């Protein structure tokens, strides 16, 4: 049904596997070759940038360079939003089915949560940036998973309504993640439909 997708460039795969800066403490950051197998090249490049920025943020937190850490976390969020847009375009054009991309984005979201849960010495400003990045990552994962479901003919009526395009760092559609409390289905459910109370006729 879908054309065979090109594998991500070898250089991108290698750089993702080595995303964490040398000597960085804390959780290991980066995607393996198997996690990137089948991911479209354009998405793989953006995931590479997101993971590299996350790894640099982690290193900066360890070094007490809070301003740089916050800047790198903002870069991670930008790349994840770009990933969602790229996957949406590819799915709508029929170039990809989104399955491999969904798995890879979910792995990046796990990396973000790992860093967020390892920030014992982070300042309040850094913690806020980590929470926002974790929210954006989980929303991106949910969005890409929903796009993959749509491409494969799944009925996403009950899960797509609450999902929002993570085009900003906040907003009414964003789930708020708290360290150590990963949402099970962030962005997919939990939004109620507003409306006025029906007026009874006499």
C-alpha cells in the first residue's frame, strides 16, 4: 500500500547513537539503529537534532549552566514540533505510514522523561523547562501515533479529538507532566466538549 521508505542516512543513525556528550552523567540519550530503521530521512534528521539538544541540556544541567540548559530544551521542543508536521505531511501524501516514526518519537519522549526524572539538582526555572519539554514530547508522541493509526485505517474518532498539535509550549490542549508521573495517554483523552446546557421546551 505504501512505497518502500528509504532508511535514514547512515550519518544520522551514527550521530543519534552517540548523541550524549562524552562524560555526561545521568540517563543515556540516543536512539539505536534498530529504532531508526524505516524512519523517513527528514524525520530522522529532526529526531537527531532533538536528541542532541536534549543531551546537551542534560550535560548543562549537570554543569550548572542553567541558561544553556533551558535554551537546549527549547530547541528540543522545536524539533519535536517539526517532527509532527513532517509526519503529518508524509502520511497525508501517502509517502509513509507513520509506524516507524511513531515508535521513534515515543523513544525520544521516554528519553525526555528520563532526563526530567533525573533533575534532582535543577533550579525551578530548569524544572519548569523540563516539565514543558516533557509535555511537548508526550503530545508529539500521541500525535504521531494517531497519524499512524489513521494511515493504517484505524478508527481514531475517540482518540483524535483531544490531541493537539504541539505548536506551542503551552495551551489548553497540552497535558501537564509532573516528574515521575508519566501520562498513560496524554493528549488523546481527557478533554471534555464544551457547550451550553440544553434548553427544555415547554
